[in-house]
C-alpha cells in the first residue's frame, strides 16, 4: 500500500493512501452482489441482471458507494498501521480519484494522540491520610448489625412516636381528585425516616391504632412528577398498627449469633480489622488520586476535544447499561430526577476530561520509564477478566488477538506507571488548618 502523510498540524494529520485496482474490483463485485436483487432493467428478472448491463443502464458509479465502503474496512486500518498513527477520532475520508485501471486514492484527516511533555511526577508530596478506627465508628458498625437483627414488637398501649414503624393505609387527593401513586391499603412507614414528603410523618405522631385522620402536605417544587410539583395535597390516613424495633443486647451470645466468633471482644476485633483494611484501601485511593492530579497539573499537552467527547459518550453508555440491569431506562431515571438525558450526560464532562488527561500522562510515564509487560502478566490479567465473566481462562487466553493483548498491556503499563508515582512519593503530615 502506498500511504503518505500530506500534512501534520498540532494533533491533526492529513494523509493519502492508494487502493489497488484488484482490491477495488473486489469491492465492485461485492457491491454488485449486494444490490443486484433491488435493481430493475427491462427484459431481465430482478437479481438476474448482469453487472455490465446494470452499469450500462445506470452508469458504473452506481456501485461506487458500497464498493468504497467495502475496501475502506480493511484498507484504512492498513494505512493507519503503515504510517504508525495513534488515531483518536473517526476519520473524514474523501475519494480523490477513482479509476478501474489504477485503483482508488483516498485522502483522510484524523486527530491523533497528543504529545505529552511531562513535568515532575516522581518525588511528589502527598499528605498522610488517617487510617485509625475510632471507638465511635466501631459502635456505629455494631449498631447497624443490631438494627439488621432487631425484632419488631407490637405496641398496643400508647400512641405512635418517632422511631416507631406504623402500618397505615392512605389515599391522597389534590382539590378532591385522586392522583396516580397516591394510594395504598397497607404500608409500613418508619416515623422519622423522611420517606414521605413534607410533614407527613410528623402528623402521624400522637395517633393510636384505629385512628383515621387527614394529613395535609405540599409537594416540593423539585418533585420528580411534573403534575405534582408544588401542589397542596390531602391524605386520608388510618393507623392499622404500631410496632417498635427491639435491638438485641450486645454480649457474647449476640456475637455468636451474628458471626463465627465466640466472644463480643473477638467480634469487635474483627470489625476493627475490617474497618482498618477499608480505611487503608481508601487512603491509598485518595493519595493516588492526589498524586495523579499533581502529575497531570505538571504536564503540558494539547488534547483534542474529540477525546473528551468520546470518553464522555463511553461513560454515558456504561451508565445506561448499569441502570438497565436494574430495570430502568435513562428516560425514566431522568424523569424521576427531574432532568434530561442531555443534562445527565453533561455531568460526565469533568470526569471524562480528568480520565483522559490522567491516562495520557500515565502512558507517557510508562514510555519514559521504559516500563514493559510480560506474557505471564498479560495472561494473569486475562484470567482475571475471564473469571469476572465466568469464562474458562485457557479459552479466553487462546481467543485473545494481538490487538486484545496490546490493549491489556497498555492497561497494565498504566497501572505500573501509577504505582511508580505512588512509590516515589513523599508522605507529609497534614497541614494544620
């Protein structure tokens, strides 16, 4: 293939590449087979018209679009590879000349990965992060476990109080008209949980089982349902039951019931160990993020906007996939939050920029430090990926193409670059505010 760079300005590269007559003819045959069943010529049945007859009737250019698209699928990537371009955008391609005897000459314009000029990335200072676990934190963790193992005790001798769970029926109306979602025959509501709008829960306090009464509330202006925003509503409520959580006593028996430990002290020690491990992992993440921010701030690069847009699109797609697994669509999610898909996508703008900038810096660190990966390291990473998808590791290793391995190697190099930055950093005491 004859590929040549025409011009290179900042991160924009314009180049030409030539497709052989044989390859173009292959594309023309493909285009003919694809379209012949849709073309009518008097005297011939559809799908049976010879190619020469069609070209004579409609002109040989009738197949050009599909033929050009066919050859571009293989010839454009080959040209990029020949010129060793690290392309980061979709190309703009024009066919400059088309000739059956000489082939096709294309001209393409693309954005390429920007040059990164690193500043200081080793020996950066980062504040120490406290990883100690307080007694209060342990107590809160124990309280959560108590709550999870609490039992509900029926209350019959007093009115409802904050903290109680009340079973109620309710029917809401606005100006005497019922509205969708405003009715339930039996609902368990924890008073003080702020699960319901406005002062709904406060107005139940003081009522006994069997009491029927009205609760007057106003929907907030930012409420997710457009037709209820800012509207005053009346709920006809009846208290059907009152119950209270009874927490189990903190003792050795409690520890034996909720864990594999025999004593409460042993159980507490395990909680401390677990919380300490989590705190240390969080501290590592926080310090790594701060060091990476510094390394990016110290670097110089002119990043094409298309890289940020591409990352933002990817993050939006990932988000859509995540909520779809929970049975939600983006439209429903946005309606609930009172926003739009466009506004939601824009929330990914800053994270996308930070992600792209950080990746570029780490890739350049890997280059300047001469970092490499081994086949064994790549295979270990492939095994982790296979395990996450429930696929046999050996089969996935065998199925990995050279391009797949190249991508995995890049990810590993980025991890190694970040590790180098972290290991050469200097921890300093947190500055007094």
